[in-house]
C-alpha cells in the first residue's frame, strides 16, 4: 500500500494525533460524549466570531452536501424563493438540491473564473421582492476562486433577506466574521480546514433565522430545526452520530488552537499556495483563476500547450512519490487541481514541484 499525502480540498491529510482519537469507542447516550458535542458547538461559535446569544451551532451527520441540503430544505419555505449565485459545480449542486426538493429558486450564474457581482445581486433583490433567500459558495473548489461573500452578504442583509453561505473548504482556514457580515447560515464540514476526518457537517446559524425553520423541513433526518432542538437540550444527536469522527474533530480543534487559530492556519495555507503557484509557473503551468480572486485552498492549473501525457499518467507518477492531486473540474478547459490544506507545509509544496519537474524532464517537455 502506497502511503501518500492528499493535496486535495478534503478529505485531507490529518495528524497522527487526530487519527489516534478514533481508537476509542463511545456510547452516543454517554454524558461525557454529549459534553464533547456541546464543547465543539461552543468552539465553532468562537471560530465564527459570534455571540451564543445570537447564534448557535448544529452538527449534522453526513458529508458537507448533507449540511447544505439540510439548510436549504429547512430554511426555504413553500412560499419562499431562493436565489443561488453560482460560479462552479458546488453552486450548481445547490440548484440540484433545490430542484430535487421542489423549492422555488433561480440561478445567477457567472463564468467559473469570475466572481458573482454583489451589485448585480443587490439589483436583483430590489427588482424581485419575491426572493427571500440567497445562497452562495465561498471557496468554490471547482476552480479555487474565493468569492466575495462579504459584499454579497452585506447587500443581502441591506435588502432584508436571508443569507446562506457554503463555506465548506474555507471555514477555519479563512477569517469569516459571520455576524458582522450578516450571514444567517454558514455551513462547513469536519474534514476541511479544521483538519478532522469525514463524517459530519456543521452549521452556524442565526438563532432568529433558525427559529423560522420550524415545520419547514422536507426531510426527517435532515431537519435542521429538529436536530438543533434535540442537541440544544443536552448535546444528544437525534439519530446515531459518528462518534469516532466527533472525537477526532475535538482533537482537531485543539490542534487548530495550538497552531495559533485561524490567522496562523491561514498564513500557512497562503504560503503553501504561494509556493505552489510560483513553482508550477516556472514549470509552465498557468493558474486558471486570476491572482485577484485566487483563494488559498486549492488552485486549478492549465496544462501547457503541446503536452504528451494525460492526467492519469501524471497522477500516477506523483502518487508513487508520495502525493495525490486532483483532476480538473472546469468544463471549458483542460485542467488539473492541487490543494494545499490539511497537514501540509511549504516543504510539501517544494517536493511536489520537484516531482513535477522530474516528470516533465522524463517526458522531454520541460521548458528551457
């Protein structure tokens, strides 16, 4: 079995100490375990920079998409209309969720290398009072672009609407002053920038907006309000929780704090990203997203012209030498993606660039 590090936007490479926490079995009804859940909820509010009198945190079984579906199908009522701002596959996935659930919705779509315009969204809200909710991805890992959720959230809040943010691959790695920006629901996952393992998502919710979800859910198991009311009582999850994942996540939060919090983690990720882009540019790989909108989480690169290899060949070569990268997810261009979050450091970026240089040398296509 090849032991390799994940250069992906999650699941990602975790520490041995996070993995070790999963060696302990816990009962879901145990008071000690329920207190761990409550401790995590308080810590998430602290990471979001919000007051527990105004906001609360809800943990939801399943991947990040489960969390997004829970929010959309619990917050958007039968008389409501959802506007989705999309510039990638994960924004469009929200539209899939809305369509499947029978929600009333519309999509404001931009190119994958462009950010949704807050001014345009503001005008749409002014012209269409039927819109009650706006949903948007922060770090769109289709391309690596970092959307301007501050400007959009402020426009949505100024119009008196509800703002939903998918911060799956940015929460914990990028500072997001949730309350200050007027975000009502922000969703992320255990296996992203907090550097836990897959198994549950979490939602930081404005209490007033969450109260409005009562009786609206289109699903039993994904009922956000129902999960909250149960969890708020004593930390008990409504249905069986991923106990091992929860223990690992608690350890991951402790390690985030020990590193210096979100600011320190952001600096590491940003330096990883800088070294990655600089190193690959020297090898002839150009980023898909412009510098002004490139996020620190994952970067999409164009292949150089005249290449004589495919992704699988390059992927296999890199994996044999200790790293796994991602195929492209941009439909209008031939690309690949490299993430730099998780237990990844500048030395890993330098090693990857060296491996790619060796690969291109062997293929006879390294630029002089």
